[in-house]
């Protein structure tokens, strides 16, 4: 009997001690990431059956269990992977947003545009003044440099994206390796402990899964033996039991400057479809690149190409100070066409921009199936199918430059990708600015009627008519008819005359108002020595307000405004959604922690409880001892 | 609900962070004077502000254009005024030359005076602006418009008129072609006759000796057609001059409109971008109160621990 009191006391002492150990462990790990509160699970020892009843044999600790809730933990991991994706996307977007921000209005693209057109107007006001012309050229240079520096910053951001992809991939590989290792360690340890759960190791593994999800959304499938299988993307396996697969960051087959994520299996790296990789930092960075970075770069590129192209077209219709027709004011950046490295044919495709106002900010993919070519606009998936070149889509004309195409060959066409980086001012000599119009009109003093001829305009589009500057005479043969003579006009006779109506030959248009008399003549001819003429400079200046882009719906500035507004709105949207997601994470975490987290007050109470239990158990032993002493003293 | 110690710590920290972020944002606004610092803060206002500042900059450019137009027009106006005087002077001489008491030598003296006037007229017609560009040569700014070729003064310019963008929708002509001012003048004998020819004809008439009755008739006819032509010239120059004056007035009107518009743009920009200091500072004070309260609550909550009572 006495020994069993000792036994009970000892069992209680041991249980209290274990309780203290676990409470102490909880206190110690209160702030360890991923730690789950542990408790001892105690039960009574089997009672001893006697004739007078069942006598309890004290207490035993069955196991140390962790307050782990799979459902809440999963929810938290999902919320966090989402949040990490949004945070990463938002952080990247902020870079572009800040890049385009120009609160004082003097460093952005917008004032540079304004200065170019102000320069054109200054030239219009003083067409013969070289310093005005020089200042217009300098404004052009400044604008071009703004474009280039924006493009340069976008390049840096793209490099940053590549670095982050590499980092994420390497972290994912590390986590996968550690999880695989832990799968093994946990199984071994738990076997050795006869099935007792290895709580701390399991916490570590769950925490690794959590961290893995900070990089990429990973699906965990718990196996019957308790090990974790982990899948990402479209179901690519990352960890299967103790077997671990690797991811790799590889150059895109379409674009060597772009890293993509590949799954390595049996020595083969297969690129994982970008759209299937979501969640986590990697998901965020990939989404940023495909949704916003490319769009920003193409948007700026379209603006640069649109400006260069339309400005050039007007400039070519003018005449410079030397009396020559205007050349290019800007160098128009050319589209890029990249054959896939998997192509088996040797075809080379050339792309040319033929319609500046029809350009879109999208990239295109060209595919050949052996019989038909399919050209796909990548942002909305619109396609064109055709069998022969040349083919034009959205102002870009594609031709087969050389070689032959094999079935399955693919090309990436990026009309606007290099626009912002490659726009240049094509002329350095200010006298080459085509401020004048190439023609002028006149009426001799011998005319007797009241007819007045307008100064004349040059018809769009460039290039100008080759006979533009041929001298042409309009001779009135009656009050309502006239003859035309001059190279290129076909010398028509008896043309009927309406005052104020447009008369157009050789690429120019004039109007005659008033009432000419028979025998009156009007001349249209080259604008020789016309250095004081500013008609083309006025038209160049007026381009600013015209809707020259996006199919005639947007001016330069409004196209820029659209880019700003898209980026601003996206950043704003991400700010709001990432904040909402952060709140969701914090709520979910509060729930998860309310179940699994350590509360120090609670542990203090537990410490007191087990301390008291320990003291009480000591008292039981003391009592047994006293009883024993009483027995021993009987013999004295 | 159980609350884990971590949670209460993290939530308090998050609240502190949030409030500090709001405070920094507020400070940025106050120090920059701008409510919107990046497009994301209010995309539509930001783009609107871009549009307004573009319109404002264009308006400023039009003002510069108008200033240049005003100076070109006043140079033109001044020159036309001088031309008017020369013509009026010649008209007086023509009347005076009709006085029957004048001798050949008296008329010759008038002719000499007229030659001086003709030279002055030539120099006015070939006047250049500050950039060395001829006022009356049309588009051919560096071509001397009027040259005496031996067979009379000829025009080498053209009919071109330079326009200046004086406002969003208005272009103003800032020069006149020499042909319009000096050549397209209705002649007494029909057709057009240049002012220079009128002068040289008159000089010829005055220099011709008068002895026979036929000479007298020729003198009288010559002087009367000179007077008619001079009067037509004056009408023509005054017509051009009044056109120039009208345009100068229009520049003034456009300047007023432009100033008003500039003021409007600045106000719009200010309401789109600028920080409302009263509001920003009251927000800042409010945030400070919140932050202090959060800090004190944090200390109180974190200061409570059962461990403190375990002795």
C-alpha cells in the first residue's frame, strides 16, 4: 500500500515535471516562427482491482500534442501566398508609378512634349532665325532623351525582375530540398519514438511550406505515412516523399533577355506556362512583368514611334532653308522580330510599320503550321490567318525576308518594344528643319478680276507628289472655266470654277475666291528662297492637338495620359487589394494563432498549475514517507 | 477567444506602423505643397492635371507668339506710317507743282525733292526686321524685294503672308507682301501701277521743260494723273495699315483672354494638385493624437503580464 502511494506520488511528480517542461518549452518558443503550442495529454494509470474496489495507480503522460489545425493553417498559407503576390506586384508597380510621377511638372515626358511643340511654334514665329531652329532641335533631343531614360529605367526594372526570378527559384529549390529532407527525418524520428509525433520537426516542415508559399503557391498533399507531397503550377511535382525536383530560371526561347521558370526532371528543363505560376513573390513578379511592365514599355514605345512617324510625315511635306524637301526629323525605331530558338526552318521575317496611327501596344506571335500562317495579337488573342506574305496587321507589315519556313516555326513580333529606347533626332543642322511649304502661289498685276488665290497647302500623306514643285498656271478662259497647264497636271481644259472650291493638282490644294475675269492667270510654283515661310512649322506645331494615334482617337499627350492613367489606376488597385489581403492575413493569422499560438499568461498559469501539482505530488510522497516512518517507529 | 501573445504584439505593431505611414504621407504633402505626388494617388486627377498644365503651357506659348506678332505688327505699322507720310508729302508737292508761276528750275527743285522721297520710299520698302529679314518680300525673307533694274523698280518677292499662332484657334498675319502694299494700286489709266512708277513718272513730268502750250497740257495732265495715282496709293496703304491696326487690336484682346485663361488654368491646377494646408495640418494633429494613444495603449497592454506577479 505504502509503495503504491509512493508510486502514485512519483507518477504525479513526473507528470507535473513534464507539464512544466512543455510549458517552459512554450514560453521559450513563444516567438518562434511557425511554432505550435504544445500540451501534455495525461491520463490515469490502469487502476488496481481489489475486493474493495478499483484503486487508481496515479497518472501517466500519453503524449505531447501540438495545437495544430490543418484547416486554419491551410487558410493562412493561402492567404499569405496571395498577399505575398499582391505585395510584390504592388512594390514593382510603385517603381513605375514613381518613375512616371512628376509632381512639379518639369521633368516628365509631358513638359518635354510641350517644349518640342513650343519650339515648333517659335520656329513658326521666326522661321529664318537659326537660334529658334536650334532650340526646337534641342527640345527634340530632350524629348528623345526622356524617352530613352524612361526606357533605361524600365530596362533596370526588367533586370530586377530577372534577379528576383532567380532568387525565388533558388529559394524554392532550397525549401523543397529541406522539406524533402524533413519528410525523411520526421518518418525516422517518429518510427524510433514508436509513433509519437515529432512536433517541433512537423512545425519546421509546416513553416517551410509556409515560406515556400511566400515564393509560389504550392499545393500540399498529405500522404498516409504523414509525409508531404508538394506540387506547383500545372501540377509539376516539387517534392514527392523524399524525392526532390528542381526548378530552373532559363532564358525564354523567344527572348533571350527574359527569364522563365522551368521544371527540371530527368535532366530536361521544361518551361512552365507563366500563367499557371501564381501566388507568392514569383507569381507577383511574373504577373507584374506580363501585365504591366511589358504594357508600360510598349505603351511608351508606341508613343515614341507614333510621334516620330507622324511628325516625320508632316516634316517631309515641308521645305528646309536650302530649298530642299524636308527629310526625317526623328529616326523611327523599328519593330523587332525574334525567331523561336526551336525553329527548324531558316526563314527570316521582316516587319515594317506602315500605319503609325493603327499601331497597338501589343506584341504579336506568328506561327506556321505547314500550310497557313497565324498571326495572333497577344493582348486580346485576335488572330489573322493567311497563306502568303506580305501581311499587314495593326499598321505593321510582315514580309518573308529570306529563307523558308518549316511547320511549327514561330516568331515573336514586337512592333513597339524598342520604340522608347531607340527614338532619335535625325537631323543636327537647324537649317534642315522644314519650316516652309515647298510651293507658293501668285497672281500677276495684269489680272483684272477680283480673284484671290490662297497660299496653298500640301496634301497629306507623305511622301509628297514628285511633281509638287512644277510650275503650274491656271488660266481663266471664261468667268466660270479655266485651263490648267504644267507638268504633272495632264493640262486639262475647261475646268468649271466655283469660288472658294478646292483646286488640287500635283499634291497641292489651292482655293481661288472672288471673281476672276477671262484672261486672268494664277500661278503655283516652287517656293524658291522661301526662308521666311512658316506654313509647315505651323502645321508641325498644330500636330500637338491632333488625334494622330490609336486610330485617330488620341493625341500624343492623351496617349501619354492613358499610359499614366493605366499605371496609376493599376498601382492604386494593387495598393487597395494588397492592403485588403494584408488585413485578411492578419485576421486569419489571429484565428490560427488563437488556436495554435502561445499565450504567455496562459503559460504562466500553466507553470503555476504544474508547480502546484509538483508541490502537491511532493506532499503525497512526504505523506507516504511519514506513514513509513510511523511504521518504523512502532518497533522502538 | 484565446489571443496569442504574438498576435497582440503584432496587431499593436501593425497599428503603429499604419499610423506612422499615414503621418509620413501627411508630412510629405505638407512639405511639397502637393496633394497628389504620384499618379496612383488619384489617377484621374493626375491625368487631368497633366492636361491642364499642357493647356497652360500652350497658352503661355501663344502669349509669346503674340508678343512676337505684336512687335512685327508694330514695325510694320511704323513703316506703313512712314510710307503714308512720304505719299502725303508727294501729294503736297504735286499740288504745289501745279502752281502756274513756277519756272522750269522751280519744278526741277521739286523733282529733286521728289527723288529724295523716292529714295526714302525704296529704303522703306526694303526695310528689314531685327533678324535682318525684309518686311515686304513675302516668303522670301532674305531676298531684297524692290530693286531698280534700270527699267524701273521691280518686285522680287512673292505674295506670301506669314501667319502666327496667336491663340488655340486664331492665326494672325504678321507681314504684308510688297506687291500688295506698293504695286497692286489701281492706276488712273486703268490696271495697276506701282507707287515707284507713280513717283518716277511724276519726276519725269516735273523735269520736262515747259515752253509750248502742248508742254503745259502735258504737265497739267501728268500732274493730275500723278495726284490721282498718289491718292489711290494713299488709299491702298491706309487700307493695309488699318488691317494691321485691326490685328494689333486683336492681339491686345487675345492677350486679355489669354491672361484670363492662364489664371483659370492655374486655379484649376491648384484645386487639382495643391494641398489644403488647413486640412493637412488638422489631419496631422489628429494623427498625432491617434499615434500617441496607440503607443500608450501598447505600453499598457504589453506591460500586463502574469509573470510580473510570480514571485
